[in-house]
């Protein structure tokens, strides 16, 4: 019956060939959802569909139209769910998931000196990073994240774990001027980064990056070499920038300039830069970031929890800076990898800090976690919205929980009401990685067993603390 | 086998009578969980248990000990879950659940004048309040809330819906000097309140209250009469206080005093008062609130979303004020009734606003939502902690989601990592109201059907807006 109806419709509409043979073949048709495209027109399509071939989106439109145009090998019925672009976590240190909540409610100095640095020196091994990233991938996929930007150590393991889990990653080995868990010098880390870029370049899910830690933990020479490597290879550059007042005051004292100006005049911004935090940036810095095409990753939870300050997101965006949204790591800066909470928080933090309840409305908060995050990463041609030609990274959200009822505005519902737990399906690069709330690409039991083993050793270290 | 072991243990420990007959009978034994008591010593009992008889907690202690002492009609195995006192939502307008997200990202004036006031005038009927409260109860019970303080209209329906849902409520009809959806004058609302108090006094779940809206929407006379009624009946008094700069500046201009001083000198604080918000309170106000035993309900989401300001929670607590935690209503002020998000946010908001990452640590944030909320409501003898003699209001939390793994500190885990969706069982007044994530006391399908019907009418009104 249905086939005949399609044929008749096709004939009636004068499609070339007219019959079933005229239907274009696709691999997957996601139908019957409210499609929130996040395209330039911010189209929302009721009873909409997405057609996917291989890793790519072929078409986005009304279900009826796409059913007329495409014959799909497989069908995923959204049943009234929301269909959204996958969320982009623009800044994290995923493997720190194994240190989740290890030392909360402490000063930054106590946290770093007494906990993070000694624990990382002892426990952060290749295997720790591999399983930590798997645990993080599990949580991120469940919560609708389809891409994350990562800076940590043993980044080879991050790339391996993420690609196995089927999640997209922009991964950069942290380069520091003091000894890190894997390398003792910035030269070693830079050499590793160069090889890392060669190994992973062209991978469908992994984008290798260059990741000098910050302008206060890397010398001018290290920063220059990092920028040169990024320029030479075309790899993006990830860095922490203007996160604390202490940093900015220190750089001003030493260099007579702001952190942003210093970074620029060093030549850092010749690379494609994603700068995390950007809290302590004045109007001149904001204008400079925009002019130099630097993307920012805003991390509201981290900034509040460390009492770092409040990033001027509204002003940055007004200046023309692409601002994405990040969770930061979960060992002190945050305790989850949850962009629903970050969207919600970003909107509210801008409202209370600007004194204007209209600041960063829900639609714009969702943009930070999707298309603007993609822009901040320089990957807006590939991800961040549901449009033909982009990768098929999309998520389905249930709308039947009590907290989702009723709904008057789709963006308000997504940003202010829905939770990570409402995500029940996810596709990355055209592959179904989450279905009915279950991650298909990660062995959850095995991750939990390995995590328990590795965490037992961390707890032993903690028990020995004076 | 087990009986014999109990008998032998009892004999060995010299219990009177020695044998099985010596076991005290209880109705329910919740066993094998990590009990986070929130008692004065903040005891946390690994492999702990709670013994319940009727509506009351009889004992809290190690599972092994309670199994020796009690014979239970029924057993609930916590299987390693957390056992917490039920959460207390110290300020909301529950029935506004049906207006969830109706007019977000707007100025307070536009929100009230163009949306809330006209929509309430048209749609807020007894039946709307009844079903709205049912929907809210569904969400609150699912998310671990066992008590809520409510100010709205048709409060009889709130009491009825809450008591049917088996959730504890402190309910006060909003008294205003301008026409409300149910009463046109404060005199009518006061009369209704008096009858409401008579009808519900002594109910096991419902505590009727007196609820003048605020010092700027009620005349001095209305406020005095409300206070007198509260004093006469012993009912608690709920009010909004020092929420906006506009309010406090207006009162200062008119009365030459702060909102808090004005309220006190009117005699309001002769009653047992729970004041919502308390954002714009200086050191003198804080000291006054403490001295007069006024409790505060802090609503971080609402305060951020309306850009009202940041309540000085750390300072209020240092001054000796009991501060509870509220969601406020979900039509603009918030979009969910979720105390896990409010705890998390309260902690982080104090950190960033005081510049101290140690401010309001996780344990204290949990206290706001439990024992301090009970104190703020003047009900700390009955609820807010797991202690013998208190009502059996408790919740069980799963700890196996990826975002809950690993854990190093129980309070950090609860406040910063766990979600409302991790709550999977709840008892209120000794009755199991939630089990395996399903609310047993509310017909979810029926609530959704009624909500859809009532919301359709609201959407029709909105569609007609110019």
C-alpha cells in the first residue's frame, strides 16, 4: 500500500522516471521528529526528517517530502522526538573523568598543588587516559555530545578511545614548560605532537591539534614553536587564555600587555586558535579576538566553581567572536560532562551578570553548544547544524518526562527544561552510537571494571595523604 | 538459617528475652545503603539502614545492627544506593507547571504585564491549579522532593492535589491588594485563608500557611492582618522579601527603611516567617532576620534568570539565618522543579560571587535542601534529616550512571554529580511514593491528558496575542 502511494505521489509530482526507481537511495531516514536545524535561518521543521548517506546528511525537510524523494535501507522513527545537531563540547580534559570530584571546594592552589599535580604524576598513565576517556565518552554520548575538544596527556590514547567509541574529537597533547606525566620537556611534547598529527591526519573522527597549555605555563619560545607547528600542518591550536585574574595580572606585569595581546604579538593567532575561558578580556582584547578569528570556549560551571570570574559572553559575541561551550575537566572544575547543564547555566549567568533577563536567550545558548561551537573550532563546514553536505551528527530527545511538559517554545524547552537524560538516540558520522539510551559502541561493564581498578589505586594514594 | 543467626547474635549480645520474640516490630526496614543522615554530626553510615514504623523513623544505624534489633513486615534493599532525607523545596508556585516556559528571556515587566497576569486572569481556575499541582508533584516526587512550600491561588486545590499525591506541603493562599484569579480583595483572601487553616490543620501532610505576596503588593494593613492571623492560628507565614532592587528602593523611598526593617516594624516577624529570595539585604537586615528567627528561601535559578541579583547566602548563614532552597515557579522564574540543579547552582553561585571556591561546599549545599530548609520552615523537629522520631521522608539514589563514576566524596557526588534522574525510590510519611523511578501515587497518563487539554487553551490565548 505505502509503496503504491509513494509511486502515485511521485507520478503526480512529475518526478523524472515517475516510479519507484526514481527514488534516490539513502542509508538512513530519520523521520517524524521536530527538526531543530540550527542552520542560518534557524529553521524548525515540524514532522521533519533527515536523510543520511554514509557519513553525510543528504537532505533535511518535512517527513512527507523526504519520504517521496528517498528510499532508505534503514528507518529510524523519531516519534515526535526532537532532532538536533549533536552537541559540541568545546573544552575538556576527558580522561580526568577518573578523578571526578577528587578535591572539590578547595582553593585553586590547594587543588593543584596538593591533589591534581601529585595524583597526575603518579596515576596518569597511558592506560589511565585510555579508560578515563572511554568513561567520559560513555557519559558524553549518553548526554548528546557528538564532538569534544580535548587537551590532556597521552593524547594518542584519547584519539584511540574516542575513535573506538565512535565520537568525534579534536585532540591535542598538552605542552608545558614543566614536567608532565608523559613528557619532561616541551620539546618532547612538540615532537610527539608532530608525530601525532601525522598519524591521525585524515581520520574521519579524529582531528589532531597542537595544545600549548597557556601563556603563563609555556615560554615565548614554546608558544612560537607550537604556533609554527600548527601553521605548518594546518592543525588547530588549543590553549587556555585569560582564565584567571592572576594570569592576566602576571602577564601584564611581565610583558606590559594583556594575555590576549601578548599571545597575538607572539604570533599565536596566525594559527586557527580555540581559546578556552577568555574571562579577563577587555574591549580591546575582545575586538582583537574577533579580528584575528580566534574562537572562545566558554566554561560556565568551571568558571563559577573555581571562582575564576564570569566571561563576558554577550560582549564577546557582540564583538564578533565565535563562542562555543565547554564542560572543562571533571576533577574540580566540574563534575560532569553535561552540555544541557552548561547551556542552561550560560544563559542564566549572562542574565544575572549583565542585569538583563533577555541576555543570551535560549536559542543563542543552544547555538553556543552547536553551530557556534563548530565555528569556534573552525569546523562549521562539517558539523554544528543539520544541513545537507554536513556530517550526520545528530541526536534525538524525548519530550515526555514530567519536566518536559507542557512546552510553549522549542528553544526554551531544550535549554531550560530538557536534561541529558532525555537524549535517547545519537548518530555520529552516520553511525548509530546511542539507541534507547544505551551506548552501542562502548562496553559499559568493562569500562566500569577498569575504572574501579584504576580508581582503587588513586584512593590508596589519597588515604596516605597526611 | 538467618533466623538462627539473629537469635544467636541476640543471645550473645544479651538482649532481653534473647530469642526472636525480643525483636521489635517495625513496618519497613530499608537496608544496605549509604545513609547520609544530615543529623547534627552529619553522620554517614556505610551499609546502613533505616527502620520505620507507621509514618516515623524508629532507628538509623548499621544494617547489621538494625537487622538484629528489628523484625520488619517489609524490606526495601537499597543495594548500595544512597539513602538521604527527602529534599525540601522551600519556595514554589507548583501549579505554574502548566505555564512552564511560557514567556522566557523577557524583562520582568513584559513577562508579568503581557504574559503572566493576563494568562492567570484567564486560565488559572481551580481545575487548572489542581492538575498543575499534580503535574508538579509528579516531577518533584521523581526528583526526590518530599516537601514543598507553595504560594499560589485556589490553594485548597494545591492541598488536595498534594495530599492525594502523598507529598508534604506547606500551602498558603497568595494575598494581594489587587485582584487575583480567585479573590478580588485581600479581605476575601484572608477570610479564605482562615477557613483553609481550619480545614487542613492537623492533616498529616498539609500544613496550611498565611501567604501575603510581598511588602510592595500588600498594604501595611493587609500585612498586619496576615501576621495577626498567622500568630492567632500558629500557622507559618510565607512571603516574598527583598527580591528586587526596585522593591527595596521603592520601600526605602516610601517608608525610609529597608524592606526587612519595614516588615519587622509592621509586626510581620511576630509570626514564624519564611521569606523567599532575600537578595537585597545588607548586614543590618541579615542580623535582623537572624535575631527575629526569620527563615529564608534561596532561589538561585530564579534570581539568575530574572537577573534579580545574587543573594548573600554565605553572609546570611554566617549571621545565623536558616536558609533553605527553592525552585520558585516554572513560568519564567525557572523551568523545572529540580533541587539537584538548585543545590549545584547555589554552591557555584556563592563561589563565583564571593570569589572563594571554598564558599558553600557541597555538604552545606545539601544542608540547604534538607535540614536547613526544614529549619527555615520551622519544621526541623519533623523533617530534614534521618533521625529517630522524625517523619520517614527519605529517598534512594542510584550511583551507577556514568556521571556518578567514580566517587571520592559522598557530598560532592550528591551535589555536583548526581541528577534528579538518579532518584529511584522515595518514601513520604512512611509511604512508598516512588519505586524504580515510577511514581505510585499519581496517574501519570491522566495528568498528561488533563495538562494537554488545559494547555491547549493557553496556547490558543497566546496565538491571539498581537
